[in-house]
């Protein structure tokens, strides 16, 4: 199916999601448009918040006019993908533009925090998609295992470099550093 048709279906799904209870997002994955529930625990949200705050403080120096935001979809029409990462480093001005998604060419980095449900929460598929989109840096945080992966050097086949860390480390992430000593693992209930 061509991307324009998939995008139109995703927009209709997104409009329908507004009438549903809970937090839903329409994305375009390998199987086409999907409506996914975005449920996050307090620890998941806390981890995303800590990362966003740290990156925002550093972006003032490294990339003036950029912010670390959560919520905007990222799309790459030529590979037929549209995803909603937990956090994304983008020019602040794109949030004032009309439209559904940010062009992947404007994205410096994405962050995914593995949700409490499922072993990787779909992060494995997304990792390859973010690389194919040409996003320079991707961080995957695993509160279940207390691990962090930083990926860089994107190409169509995936990221060429993967650096592993654990909670408590000072994590180099592109030109930034993320301090993880305040990150918390999920409890025994998964949350």
C-alpha cells in the first residue's frame, strides 16, 4: 500500500482514538497503520521526564533552538513508517507547525523506555526503523533489567554501533550525557 493511503488511514485511526478512553496513538509499522494504547507506569513516565530534563539543559549549549519533547510522531514516507517515541530531540519551532508528524530528517535523537508490559515493548522493531529513518542517535532504556543501550551510526540495515550501560552510569548519548543514578527499575509487579 502506498504511504499516502497508509497515512490517511492512520489519521482516521488517530481521530477515532480521540473518542476512546485511555491514551492511544496511531502509528505506521511494518504491517501498516495500527492503533496502539500508550500506557505508562509512573516509573516509565519518571524515567522519560528525567531524560528530557537533562537533554533540555544541555541542548541550550549544544543545539540552540532544539528541545527534547515527548508526543510528536516521527515519519519517514519513503520507508513507510510513522512512530511515536517516548522522547525526541527536534527543533522547537516544528511544534508550532501544522500537521501530524515531524519529518525524520529534523530529528537528532529518539529515546524509548521499554514499557512494563512485554519483554521489549516493540523497541526492537522500532530500533531498526529509526536507523532506516536516518536518526543519528537512539537510546533504549530498560527499567525491567536496569540496562541502557545507546545506538549510533545509522544505516538502512540498522545502527552500526551499540554501547551498553547500566543504571547508575554516566551515559554518553551523542554530544550529551545522561546521568542515570536516579533511574528506578520496575517493581515485582512490572511497574
